[in-house]
């Protein structure tokens, strides 16, 4: 196990800069997820930590040692890739033991470590099979087993579940988290799936365009996003956003949208003279008789909840409620916003106000 420190790290490809002065402190034994849309730089950053990409500026420190010029094999890390990267002509046991064989470990040591990893990952009955005889989830377990036998200071995962179907992704998500809780190895995990980030991470690093937008515990980012981008990226279904201004309405501060809707704001909100973005998560809107009059556009029942797409005047809004809704598109409905859960952002900078 080891602490990992990324300090002022930059990456350039010729004149094009893709990573802009990233700083991240990862504690010993912590599970950190790098998350963001495709092209935000998260995989590039992971590959720089692994030594698969050169570092243009700044430093990467693993276990108290700056590793900028250290070869990947000498960084004491193990990486699990999206495509498994298994040798098709080798058995499960040989695939798992191959890193130890390259290190010159004895046959007995290799067998012992492979057996231990296979026991952890429930692969004992598959050790004599070849990759083509395995399911996607089993192949991913073998790739994880190959990482485990190395007993590294740091595990690096690069979108390991993106090739799996939805149900298997949930299963593997739980298995990876359980594995981390058992081994307590420092883990850095890259994904574009914010549900994976929320459910697995001790700490999330949200990235956009090669920069860090916010770092924090999952629920901290969910409850208090630093800006509009984080607010919209974290949480499923996504947060509602309405642009407008704060204004006095009947001697009370309210939000008035550009299209004329009047929405409540949290008690004690200070007046902000500039245009603002009003944010409210769908799960923080309920169907209540004392709510705001809206018109239903579309209803999407998912079983556990009903997603209501509606309009408050000319402004679209979406609510996610536990109730079974008998109304139909075109009907009027009363939507109650949980005022304490409202988020306000400066419209120009996008930052929280």
C-alpha cells in the first residue's frame, strides 16, 4: 500500500495541452475514482501514473518516491485494462501467474499466490481453462487476479467494466469494492459512469477538459456541487437547471426564470444581482397539492419510481417520485419543490453562490 501524490501535472502532445496542472492527494489504502466525460483526460492521467505516458510537467509520487522517470515495471503498480489483455494461448492459472514468472519467482511461489488469488476471486474451478472458454465477467476476474498476485502498492483500473452488460456491471462493481475492502490496497479507478463513481469511491475526482472541477466524498459532491458542471454530471437522473434571476416577489425573495416561472429559494438566501442558474434534483420534487401548477409532457414508469417530464409554464422540469401516477400527458399536476435542496449557481461563471 502507498500514498499517491499528483502535483501540478501537465501533459502536452506537441503544442496541444490536454492535462492542465492537476493536483490530487490519494491516501494510503484509499479508493479514488477519476470520473468525467469522454476526452476529459482521466485515462491519460491514469496512464501517466502508470508510466505508460510521459509527464510533460509536475510530479507523480508513489509511496514517497517521485516516479516520473521510473519504468512502469519498477513502479510497483498493477493495472487492469478495459479489454482484459489476457493471453489466449495461456490457461487462467498461467495468465494470472505470468507477472511473477517474468520476475523470476519460483514455481511453488507462483502456484501459491495464484491459488490464493483464485480463492479470493472464486476462480478455483477455472484455473485450467482458456480465456475463450470464459464469460466477460470471468475474464475480468482473471485480469484482476493477475494484478492481485503481484501484491502491488497501487491498483489502477481503466474503465474495467465498460465491456460488460448492465447486470454484470453491477455484480462486478460490488466484487471490486469488496476486494478493495479485503486487500486495502490504494486504488485509482477511471470511469465515465457516475453511478460507478458514486457507489465505489471513497473520494471522487471530477474532471473536464484536462482540469479537476471538484474533489470530494461522493455524497459531498452530490449534496454540494461546486459548479453547474459537477451538479449536472453527478446524480442520475440529472439535475434540473433553469436560468433566471433572484427577485423580490410579494416581499419575499424568489427565483424568476427567463420564461417567467416563479420558484422558491432556500430560507436565508442572499440576494445575487447577476443572473443565476436554479438547480433542483428530480428526486427532490414531489407531487403535492400545495405545489406549483405544471403540465405533464411524458410519464416514464420504471417500477421503483415514476419519472414525470412536465412544464412549469414554459420551463421544462423533471420529477422522480415513488408514487404510482394515474395522470396522463396533457393533464395538470401540482409539483412541490423541496426548497432546502435547491442549488443556486452564478450563470456566467457556473460557480455555486
